[in-house]
């Protein structure tokens, strides 16, 4: 094996890592990986294998760093099942989100997306992750391939396609090199290839995970016809590359969710998994976030009552943004009804076999086509209809308008430049659609009522919750759902100041 990465070791205390390894402390799972020089294998801290001697191990911050150093992943603890950890550097975190969603998988294109120099980005990746952007993307592909081999009965040709390999031959070669055996040998001999293109996968997270809180928030703004939510499942229609399918997500255990995917084109699987992980906020380190929120005496009891609260996101950023605009100056229930009407009138009807999933949300181009009669069709103010059309035109002209990975201040500036989108709408879009952890719509009526503060006072109060104000917002909204009466109809002076979750 190659020498230990000095930058990685500078960030990881070997003594602490080794103590966590000897006790198999699950709190460290995903925070580092242990490479054993005598075996050439790297493992999770919770691996059930015999603990190696301290002089024989090297610790790496990521699986990619361990693979770059020449180690193979363990067959017992399965590093692909480790919960992910958001990097400490905001720029690296945004870059990782772009890699996961397939926006860019190499250094030059990723740097252009982020507006930084390639060399600077590479230095940040090496310092925080121990590997280059390209190496991180490759490791993600390798680990997804192994997960598909172990957890599904998909034909290996389909696995190779889904994991982004150009050919089955290349897939077999890389797999054998990385894991010491071909994929056919790793798969259980009793497994028979399935006939259809539906299968289940696990989506790991770092416990705790407040499923009830997440599903409550998702149910509050689910679009009828597109999404179907029960206390134990979230189902929705998805569309990518002109193809449509369904996903159904449910609790899978103490450290993972289970998703049932039915989609005809497996080449989109990495993006599907990445979008679902973002939707359910599976990369959040809630132990760290909760500890920060608990320093506020008002938030502390809510955090204690809901450990592991996440910020539920959205499958599609444009769909989410339109839904938020529809919710301006009306109750959440009225906003949902309007969104359902949009799907019924302008969406595409499909058959899924899943009750409640009957239509695809319209594209920006489709809404632009009906611009002249959108307000009349939906019986809503012309200004709100104009805001939707303005957003649709802006998105059609700039597909990156609603892409993740941007700076929060710049994101808010770009969104509020669209006529009809004010600060409340922009921050809600940033929070739910773009996964900005520090977004905070201080103009929200529901949150103001919970604390008895004005928008200006709430904004000032939120300063102590940075850089995770979005999580404080979810706690406030959930508190409002259970304790705050319905808001009265908005007046002209309310402008867009409505609550994102509270009727």
C-alpha cells in the first residue's frame, strides 16, 4: 500500500480513531475509514472483523481516499452502506452535491460550475476528502455498483449501465480489481435475475432520524396526483430524460430507509439515488446540528422531543418553486389544491399501478404555452400567475437557475430578480428545492407567531442558529402545525408573507 495521506492524518486524530475502532462506536461511522496495511482492505469503524493492531492501520476521511491509496473495500462491513458526512468546507459540500446529481464529474467542469479555479478546488478536495473530484466521483460509482450487485438481482449488464460503466467487460475488470473477485462471484448463487426493471435499495443515514417529522412535513405540501404520503411511506412519480417511473420510500431500520424504484432507464439510477438522498436529507449530521440548536433555550425542548430532525427537500426544483409561488397569500391546503389543478390541466396523465399517482407535473415549456390563460384557468391573481410564467421563462433560458450548489446570497439575489419572487419565496425555494441549510424565510407568518416576533426580530434571532437556520425553521413550522391556529386571510399588506407549512 502507498504511504499514509499526511493531509488526511492531519485532520484525523489516530488515537481517537483507534479508540472508536476498538469500541465499534457507531457515532464515528462514515466519519473515517480504517485501512489495514496487512490485508490491503479498508473498513468502517463498526466492522465486525477482528480489530487490527494499531501499528497496522491508517485512517482516511473518505472511502475515495482509501481507494486512491490502493485499498479494497471490506466485504463484511460494506463501506457503501456507511452514512455520508457533509464536508466541513461549504464549497466542497456544494461540489459534492453537484457530483452526486451528475452535474459535473471532473475537475474542470465542476470548477466552472462553482466559479472557482480548478487547482483551488482540487486542493480543497485533497485537504477535506483526501481525493480529487474525479476520484471521489469514481468511488461513488464503484460503491453504487457493489450495492446493486449485493442488494438486487438486476442482470450484471444492467448493473454496469446503472453504475456508469461503458461496457460489461470494463465493469468486470474494475470490479475484480477493486474487490478481488468478479461481480458474479460476489452475488449470491441463489439469486436469479429479475424480469422487470423495479428493485429495492437501502439509503443509509446517520442516526437518529426523525421519520415522523419528515413525513409530516412532506405530507403538508404533497401535490395530489404527483405524490402520495402515508405515515409509513412516501411515493411519487418521477421523470428524467423524457422517461417516467415511480419511487416509494419507507423506513428500513435504525440506520437506513428503503426505496422501491421502478424506472425504465437504469442509466439515471445515480441521479435518482442522489435526488432521493437530498429529498430526505440523509447526509445531515444531526448530532452536530441538534447540539447547536439545543443551545437556544426555546429550541432545546423541541430538539429533545425530535432528535434527528431533517429538512425535507424536493424531487424537482422547478416543481417545488411553482408550488411555493402557488402558496403565496393562501393557506397551505389551498396551495395544494392549486398545484393539483396545475397537474390536472397541464400535466401528463400516466398509469402507475400505485393509488394516487396519476400525473406528471408540467414542464416550464408547457406552462409558458398556457401563459395567456393561466390566471383565468386557476382563478388566481394575475400577479401570481405572472410570477409562475416569469419563473418558467427564466428556467427555460437558464437551466442552472434552480440547480443546487450556489452561494446562498447569490441564489437569493438571482431568484428575487425574477418578477413576482420576493424574499419569503426565494428563501423557501432555497430551503426546500435547493437544499440550502442556512436559508431562512423570516417573513413567514407561522414562524413569527410561534415566537411572537416580527419579521425583523425573527431575522435577528436567527443569527445564532447559523449555519443551520433551515433546521430551526423546520422545528418552528412543526411546532406551528401542532400549536398555532389557522392564519386569517392575507391582506394586501401581507404581500407574500404566508406560512410554508401552516394553514
